[in-house]
């Protein structure tokens, strides 16, 4: 289905009916909140004093950059979104915003977020933000998503950059600590989305998106979920191993990783359900909690250390 096929006949109607809330939804606010949160934790963990004004500008630019990525994704994926139950009500397929408006909005946000971050904070963080937008909008959305079942694995890098950008904004550098924060999100992404794909098989099949379960089969997907769960559990305790988080954080991360592994194991062995929910849905839901809890624990420890030191 083409973008043109899902647009109303009169563009004037679209222009007059587009509301601020429609543009806000183009920015994928739920994803944007996660980006803001992980970037802020990266800033807190960075070994540098945070200038409140520069910190606010950095977070604002990173959040707008994330919104730009979302808008560009919705512009290009309008045909896919229109045939998937989960995404059919997004602004472009729903007819609230035209595809051209989404494209222009995304380009403008991209330009101003990157330039402002570079001019006001530093150019390393601006470069990383520009690369993240490019990676998500072009490498993932335009290429990987429609061409390979490893789309989520490689494309997951886009969602893993925010804490590294936050770190770079504060220090002007990229260090092993920021790479570890990147790795946690990067390794979290495949089992998170593959769990979703296992119980949304029809959606991706209807949209002709080559998600791993549709291409390699459910058995292969379950095997890879378990492998990534092991790697994720190990990466979650690396902040303690490398000395930029406490043993208390390490114990907490190990417990969360254990739960993630247990759910992944039950997905692997095709356990039917727990408390009325399939293990695929349980894993998907817990994966969101896992990432939030890991970064919340790191952020809280960083705040405590700043207050005490």
C-alpha cells in the first residue's frame, strides 16, 4: 500500500485538521521518554560537574532529536503502519498529518537539535546525535527493517546511543563506561522486540516486515532470545565489575537479570503461560521494567554519590 493511497483526497483538509497533538504523536513520545531517561542517567554517571543550563539544553536537544527520528520513521513507514493493528492509528496512516508534513517536521527537528547541541554544548555529542538520527531513519527504517530479519539486532544501536550522547555532552569524550551503557540497551533490544514479534506474527506478516519469527521460524527466535538474555544479564552487572557502580547495584542487576533469564528460558522451552499470560507477553512486559529499573538504579546511585561527594 502506498503512502498516497492512505491519504485523503484533499491535502487542504489535512493541513487544516492537523493539531499540535498530532505532531507530538509523530515524535513517538513513549520512545522519547525512554531516550530522555537513559540520556539523563548517562549525564549523571559522567565524571563531570553538570552545568544546569547546559544539562537542560543537552537533554532538550537529545529529546528533540529522538522526536525527529520518530517523525522520519513514521513518514517512511506509513504504508507498513497502515496495515498493522498496533500502528494503524498513527498520525500519517490515520490521515491526521500528511507524509510530506511528517518529513518536513522531522528534517527541521533534526537540523535544529543537532546544531543547537553542537553550538551550545559540544560537537562530539552533536555528531553522535546526528549519527543516531541518520542510523534510525536511514540505516534501520529505510534499509534494514524491510530487508533482513536481523533488522532489530543492527538497528538496535540507534536506541542504545542516548546514554553515550549524554555522557559525551558532559565530558566531551566516549569512554568504556559509556560503551557499557550502550551495550546494555543494545543487547536488551533483540529479546524485547522478538518477544513482541512472537505474539504479533500476523501483524508483521501482513506488513511484509521480515521479523525473525516470520523468516527463521519461532524455534530459531526462541533460541536467540535465550542467547541474548544471557549476554544481557552479564552486561547488566558490568558497571559493578568495572567500578562505576556499587555491589548493591550489582546484586540488584543480577536479580533482575535472573528474572529476565527465567522468563527467556520459559519462552525458549515454549512454556504456555504464567498467571494467564503467555511467557512471550510476560517477557515483553518485564523487559520494559528491566531497562527502566537498571538505569534508575544507576541514576539513583549517581545522585547519591554526587550528594555525598
